[in-house]
C-alpha cells in the first residue's frame, strides 16, 4: 500500500478526476473548438450561448414579475402554486443555465438538459394541477378577472378590451392556463435541443447520455470546419 502524504499547498490543484490544470485547459480548449461547430435550435446563424442568455433573461423576468404580482396570504392556494412554479420550476432553470454558461466541465451541461426536461414537466404539473384538477375559481377568478377585487393581478381581466365580463374572463383564463404549458413546452423543447448540442460539444460528455453512460454517444459536428463561426 502506498503511504499517504499530505499534498503540498504549492502543488497544482486538480479536478475531481485528478486531472491537472493543463489537462483541464486542454479539455476546455477542445470544448471551445467543438462549440464552433454547433449552432442553436433554429438556424446556423443562432448561437447556443446567445440563446442561453436569452433564457436566463426570460427566467429572471418571470421571477421578477411573479414577485411583483405575488398573491397575498388571503389566497393560500394561489400563493402555493406561485411558490411551486417560481422555486421549483423557473429558479432551477435560471441557475442551471448560469452554471452551464459560466461554469466549466461537462456535468453542468448535462444537468442543464435534465433541468429543462423537468421544466417542461413541472410547468404543466403546476398549472394543470391548480387550474384543472383543483379548480380554485374562488381564488384565482377574482384575482385575475375582477378589477374591483382586492388584491388583483397586475393585468387583471386582459379580455376586457374585447368586451368580455368577469364571468367570461374566468372561462378564458382557464383555457389560457391549460394551453400555456403546451406552447411554452414547445419553446422549452427548442431550448433543450440547443442545450443538448451544447452538452454534446464538451469532451467530458463523450460516452454519456443525459442520465447515464452511453458509449455510442459521441460529438457530431453540425457545421463544417471551414464554415464554423469564430
């Protein structure tokens, strides 16, 4: 058995796999070279990182808007729904994007993909559970539709300009809340496509799938080397 010796404070730091900084730099350099051979979810001119920062800004805006519109204690069910949505769905997405964009290594990018998958599922669970299964119109009906109710949402009765009264607003708000996870789920699926390409571009993720080892998975360039953006 090798005799254990404490590492000198002057010795170079190593990552979890024991790789020295030079080796870590080589891996990150390879990741950057591969990054130039991928593009975002829509077209070849789209940058994955630009899309990532867009979703960071979007999640931050959603959190700020929800905090400004946060239901009072008099509406406990709606307040719990907001808490689950913001703390359980939006905030993890924001943090995962920041980790993947600012961090190093392949783990952050794999975690990002997993979080986006959860975001699609969690979004639907929050909205459909509250607005369809529980059907708490007594709480959210006045909050979202009655301008005379106190308190009420910032954009109370958005259908008023179309001549709809409070009762009609309640019906259409339910329809909107049921449909929202569907079209937002499509947008998040596009972000998952971009995040997955970002994950595959890192050498640490060669031979790894989203949730375990997958030896057949390897990086495949999306752009030719001569057409890769700097």
